[in-house]
């Protein structure tokens, strides 16, 4: 508590008494401490982010060399290696290529956190259509029923939001691959007076008991043999959404599809 004492005078300048103004400033101190802690945490995060970015970046060159020399061995020394030796080298190459993909995904994830954010009004329905048509273009023989609610606008960075949409629709597309009558949907719903957008599919689904794992980097609930991937897409979505002052969460049931919800600028929707 801070106490301010001051003399109080009448209009002729004669002292009338002492006024005591007591003000509880503990909550202000607490706010200042919280802000200082948050700034320190932000700085530490930025440092960690740029550290992992440069480590990931520098790992690429030696990895390329492992892959390249293994290839040279396979091609130029094939007759000196027996079948087992060739198989081992092939495994080395596969692992190097897998690791290269993980590194590229890490770099992409890191870029999402580091890039500037330009906030404007975005036609989310158009972003959804664009994401689906990219997927259909790369996979023309797939027959997926697509339902996109029209005219859904949101605030955000169009480039970053497009990355989030590519990942959400990419997942919906991928996890419905084994479903006849595959369906993918984009829409908007009100939950507890909060407006949430959603991407829904009727694909493989997942076990809600592990739903907290979904958004962690390199965490997957399906085997690569069943559905390909490195497990970085939803971590990317989470970073993008939280940079937009929003949340992302999921509902699903094994073999009954999944719905991914997200909000944008939940605290100041009209700002
Ligand atoms: N639409 C979905 N239906 C069922 N499971 C999903 C869906 N989307 C994500 N998941 C589960 O969450 C995991 C993490 O998703 P995420 O997008 O991060 O990784 P991925 O798709 O496996 O790989 P990547 O996106 O890096 O190519 C997936 O492996 C899957 O187990
Ligand atoms: Mg994915």
C-alpha cells in the first residue's frame, strides 16, 4: 500500500489539516511483475526459436552428404557389395531422407512463428475452396463430397491462414482416403457465445483420450504405414491460430470422423 500525505489549505492559504491518500498498489505491482515475466518469456522463446532454426538449418548439409555418399556407394560400388550391404545402404538413405523431411517441417513450423502478421479481412470460404481445389488437383481420382458454407469472413493474415487451411483440409482429405462417400465440410458455429469455424470430415477419426497429443509437434495418432505424415501440420495450425488470438480444438471418434474447431481474435472480434 502506498500512502501519500499532503497538507490541505483553505482558499486563503491557511492549513486545514493533513490529508492521507492510501492506495492499494499491490495489484499494479503484480501486473508489472506479470508483464516483466511475460516479456522475459517471450525473449527466451524467440532466442530458442532462432536457435532451433539455425540448428535445423545447419543439419541439412551433413545430411545431404550422408544421403549423397550412400547413393554414390550404391551406384559405383554395387558389384563390391552383397545384397545385405546394399540393403543396409538403402536403409541409410531412407533414414537420411526421412530426417531431411523432419528438418524441413521444423523449418517451416519455425517460419510460421517468425513471419510478420498482416491483419485484414479475409474471405475464409474462399480460402477453404482454394485449399480443396489444390488437394483435388493433386489427387484428381479422389471423389470427395465438399460442403463449404459461403460468405464466411474473418480477420487475419491471408497467407498464414492459407497455411492453416491447407493443413486442416489436407488432414480431412488424407484421413477420408479409405472411406467410401468421403465428405469434407467447412462452416461456422456458435459455442458458448463464441463464434468458431470448423473443418469436419467423416474419415478415420481418432480416440478423444489422446486429443491433447494432436497439436504437439511430431505427435501422431495413426501409423505412417496407414496414413503418411510427420505430425507437424496441427502444430503449425495451433501456432497460426494462437498468433491470431484464437484457440483450436478437436472432436473425433474412431472410424466416425473428426471436427477441428478454431476461433480468431476471440477477445476483440470487432477490433
Ligand atoms: N482429420 C483427421 N482425422 C483423424 N485424425 C486426424 C485428423 N487430423 C489429424 N489427425 C491425427 O492427428 C495427428 C497429427 O496431425 P498432423 O496434421 O499434425 O500430422 P500428420 O497429418 O500426421 O502429418 P503432417 O501434417 O506433418 O503431414 C495425425 O497423425 C492423426 O493421427
Ligand atoms: Mg497433417
